[in-house]
C-alpha cells in the first residue's frame, strides 16, 4: 500500500512539472520516474546503478544533440578505423561525405579515425556528426567534427550503436574489421526481423578492391546454400563502387517512399507521391502474399496516426501484415518507386 501511495505522489509530481504536455508524454515520463524509484527500492548493486545512470545520461544527451537536425536526413558510415588518407577506401569515404552533403544529407560516423574521419572530412564539421566510443586504444575523436554541437562521447557500445542506427535514413558499409562486421550483421538482422524500419544498406568499395565481393561469395556459396538465409534476404542490400552510385540508390529509395508504421495488424506504407490504382493492382499481383487477407488498399491516415500530424498529407497503402518477410517488402517499396513519375 505504501508503495502505491509513493507511486501516486510521484505521478502527481510528474504531472505538475510536465504541465501542458500531451497526456501520452506525461504517462511516459511517469514510467521513467517509477522505474527509477523501483531501482532505488530494489537496490540492484552500485555497479548496476552506475550502468543505468550512464545509459540514461547518454540517451538524454544524444536526444538533445540530434534534436535541432531532426528533419535533416542523415546517412551513417561504417568502416575501418585503420584506413589512412590517400588509401583508396579513405578517398572513397571522403568523396561519399562530400556527395551526401551536396545532396542535402548529413553524415553520421563513429567519430574516430579511418573511414570515420574520411566521412567527417568530406561532409565537413557543418554537415556531420561524430559518435565517439571511449576506448583505451585506437579510437579518439577526429578533428573534422564540431566538438560543441556534433560530437557525442559514449561509454557503452550499445547506446552508441542505437544512435548510429536510429538517426539515419541510410547506411553505407565500407571495408573494415571486427567492428564493421559487428555493425553490418547486427544492422541486417534488425532490418530482416523488422526491429529497424527498411532503409537502404549499401556496401561501398573501390572497383576491383575485392573485399565485399569475397564476403558475399561466402554468403552465397556457404550460408545461402545451407539454408541459413533466404534468397530474398539479398534484396536488403546492394553493392556499389562510387559515391554517385550510392547516393543515386538512396535517392531512388526515397523517390516516393517516406516511412512505415505498424498499427495493430496493419502495415501503413507512406509515400510522398500518389499511388495509382494501376500501381496498386501491380502490388496485389506481385506482392499480394504479404497481405494476410490477400488485400491491399489506398487509405487516408489511420486514427492511430493522429500523433504525427506532419505526415497527414502522405499517400498510404495499408494491408494486414504478418510482420515477417521484410526482404520481399523491400521489393514492394522498390516497385512503387519504379512506377512513380
């Protein structure tokens, strides 16, 4: 009974300090403070409290740093920290950063040397972020980042990785080592399982470099043949050899497609341009199996989308989705983009 009274007092206190905010926001803030109170009562150990404290501090600061640029599309670059200026991979990374900014995108990197520095250098301090991890070796923030406005330091890889993924509209993977492969395969897993929305994943390497080509040979000759991935999973990514090809691929993905949202059993696909009845018929013919009811429809915003008024003017395709086969769903999005004038 005493605990319930404490929670009630806490709820009232949060309502007071968050006065005027939307009820959903107030409820979420109440949950945060309740969780903190439970941590205090359960006394999970000082080390665990240190972990929880650091994580929420890193989350809060990251939200704050990215907020002013929340409407600017960003591309995250992954790759080796050991590439040096003049190396073909470094040069390609720098050129990609330049091309991305030229097309009104910002760059997000891990903030360190190598490919990360190349991306920040190409995009300049005005057009890029650095999300630096504190390590006892190899990693220190490069000099191409605005330290006051666009550099964030992390203690934990998982909070850093959250923002490397969460803030981006596309991902580019340059040749690298264990860290690059960790980021690459976690990202593909998140997209394959629907834990991260469908976004372009692009593998870049200089023509004839032979790095990603060898990896995909292993995936095709061993992993695919043994049934550990499906052929459809190969649609989640593409391989290119120039910064222009990479940006062309990203811009085509967003030619009409904007975003998706799951509402109950329904998947809402949002597009910037009208989807014709003819295109809808093509979706039914080629991708009807994605709908559990066998039907797809054009739709106005669903009631649950009321909290995103800025997207009210988008065009929508809605259908009940089983929340699997996101690889084929990527082909559906490509189909709409291909059939948009």
